[in-house]
C-alpha cells in the first residue's frame, strides 16, 4: 500500500542556541535574520519557512502570520494569500530545487498533528525517486545545517526569479524574498 500523506513532523535544528519562547511560528518571523530563522519568502499575510527535517532539506511550510489553528479561522484575504504563496512555493521549488514530485497538506487537530505546534501551516515537501538516497539519513547536525543552507539558497533564488516580487531580498545577508499578490 502506498502512503500518500505522512504525518510530517516539524523538526528544529537551530544554528544558534537562542531558545524559542512561545509559538515558534509567531516568534520566528519577528526575528531580524530570516536566513537564521530559515524564512525564505514573505507575502502580506503569510510566509514560507524551511522545516529542518534531517532527510528532506527542501521541506517547506506556508504559514499565516496571524496565529490560527484551522483554515476555517482565516479571512478570505489571508486564505487567498495563503493559496497564492503555496503556488509560488511550488513554482520556486520546481524552478530551482527540481523535485520529481511534491506532497502538500495540512495536519489539523491533535490526533493528526505531527508535532506540538498548533499554528496552522501547509507542508510543501519535494520528493525524489528513491528519496532516501537524496541525502544520507544522518543525525549529524553539521551535515543537516549545510544541506539546509544550500536548499535555502536554491529556494530563495527560485522565489526571486518568479512573479509578484516586490523585493528580491538577499539570501546571504538573511533577507527573505518579499512578494505581494495584491489580493
Ligand atoms: Zn503562532
């Protein structure tokens, strides 16, 4: 039997030891360095965060800026902005990460959740044929951090080359790509 959706876990491999106090999806976008936080793109109502998953460094999440648990809690503007940013994430990923396929989805409610974060987020997970070979499954933080740094650069370039860019930002200095869908 093929498994279509895995209950994706949210993993954190922090480069510094600055602990997150409160909801990480509320805290991270308020920090100065988007590269350090792994925020690769921002739109008016949502942003895109890389999940530091050890064996899928391209695993991204589209997250509303406001703290809500469920898509039915979002107003139409936030929902439309969320959908547009998800589509932009797919385009950026296909342009510069080049996966064979993509899984997208949301885990809603305690029994579906893969982690303890109750702030709504949509997973966008690139997949490759035999993806366990894409990168060795390893517990070594240094290897994971380097892989995620590379992916951050690729995805950042993918967003910056796309439509609706207000400010291309700068991956090296830790500025996410700013998008505005005018919704
Ligand atoms: Zn939150």
